[in-house]
C-alpha cells in the first residue's frame, strides 16, 4: 500500500453563498458550514486517517478540528494550502467581476494560467505550493492516509499537478462541494484519482478488467 491523500474542502461560508471570491480573505464557517464539517468528520474518521494537515485560514482550520475531536490527531498547519490569492477579485461576486474584468475572468475560468484578479496567483503557482506542502508532510513516510483540509480551487490544482494534467485541463476537474473530499492514491501507474467530490466512505472498485485496479499479478 502506498500513501493516500484525502483533499477535504472546508464547510460553507457566507461568502460561498453570496458567490464572492474568498481567496486569502479569512472568512469563518457559517452555521451550515459548521454542520457540514461535523457531519463529514465521522465518515473521514471511519477510514482511519493517520495525519491531518490544513490551510491556516480559519474556515479550513475549523473544518479540520472537527476531525481532530474524533481522532485525537494533531493538525499540522501550512499556509501553502491556502486558497488562490485572487487579487483584485477578492470580496467581489462573479457578476461584479464580469462588469469590470470580463476578459481576464473568462480566460481564467476557461483554464488559463493568468494571475487571478490581475495581481493574484497563477494556477500553476497554487498547484506547486500545495503539492510541496503535501510532499513535505509525507517525506520519508509510507502507508499514510493523509487528510488535507483545504479549499476548492487549491484542491483542483493539487489534483491536476499530481495527475500530470496539462494546466488548461485542470478546469475540467469538477468542483468540490463544501465539506466533500477527493482521494488520490499512489499506485504503480503513479497517482490515481480514486474518489472525487465524495461524501461517503469509499467503496472498493470491483472488476480488475476495468483498469481501475492493478492486479497483484502484474505489480
């Protein structure tokens, strides 16, 4: 068994509901977000995580600590797991941005690597820092089940980076709902995306002939 990475998006915030770009702005969970984190934590605890790391922003920290209550694991905080710095877009809704920066938003939304909000981060930069944080946590370790409490945009860039997808294809990875997760798993083929936008305990992939599972006979 290799390492598993569970990318867990934080619970809902008021800015999520308002469709505002949050980025590095430190917005707390709302009551729904707190419930979502509390609901998800027992399911993640049931798959026996061995480590927890989290963005330093309060919405990710609050989400992670619901799992801490059930597992007793320590949270390693790493600012490299923050959401994308969205520059001039932070605090604005999509409609507000379209009125003042439509071309830049269109390019970014379609998978471009242009800086978010004109002065913010590129997708490639977010993916690189997110993966660096995870790799640092896993260095010298094997057979770990690492929960990463992070953000939707950051999770997408981490997935795209680990799967070696061209950056324009990263936008084809569906979003993560609040307090849902995706799971990456090491295999002889490299990293596999074995669950995406999940909210239940993972089920095994049946049927080796599908290519989803590599039989022991060929490992």
